C-alpha cells in the first residue's frame, strides 16, 4: 500500500470515528453517570482515540441538545468534578441510534456479501 493510499484509509477511519463518537458517549453514559476523564479512558480502552479538546465540545453540544445534563460533585483529590448523565431525551435518541447502527451494519454486510 502506498503512503497516499494509507493516508486515504486513515482519513476515512478518522471520519468514521468522528461520526460515531456522539453515539459512543451516549452509550457510555447510558450505563451510569461519568466525568470527562473517565469517558476518555473508556473510549481509549476501546481503541477510540480521543482527546479532551475533542470530547468537551461534543459534551457541550449534547448538553445543549438536551441529551445530557450534569452535576458538580466534590472530589476526594482536587477540585469538584462535573459528572454527566444521560437524559430521557438522550435515551430516546440512543435507542434511535441503536436502530440506525444495526440497520447500517446490515446494509454494509449485504453490500459486502453481494446480496
């Protein structure tokens, strides 16, 4: 594979990752409240490389859309932490995204298998 082709593949992978980060954030928060460093750690643990500069705007956008809310909680070490939680609307959107994800995977499998 040439360097140009590898860059193209890397670019497509990066675009795919960006497109599903909001879905991943809702999925993580659907299991329980969390603060940004925990969310980043969970994404990194799943090989979804993300940095704070990427995560915070997504969290702010989802909060502004009413998908998330947050609360401040004292921390045993350091300043208070902002814990994010999914709202009822966020759970509804997550259910729609779950359906859309399954549909997309089915469509791709049909294309890949030539059906």
